[in-house]
C-alpha cells in the first residue's frame, strides 16, 4: 500500500495521479460530477484524446 505521504510525493506519476484524484473528489463533493459513475478510473480512461492527429 502506498498511502504514506513520503511515497505519494516521491515520483511525478504518483503526484499527478493524486492531484487528479483530489480534483475529482472536490468536483464530486460539490456536485459537478453528478452524472458520472463513482469510480474515477473509469472516467479518466474513457476520455477521447483531445490532441490526436487528424487523419484527413
């Protein structure tokens, strides 16, 4: 389990994940995410990539 603060803040990937999760929890708490499922991983992985190159 990587719940200790030292481990959470050690590498950039974990810091980014925890920062995104904090934003998601804040938005859910204040009612911005009422239509989304309660699992943040499902909301983050199902998004389309906004910067994908055009095939035309």
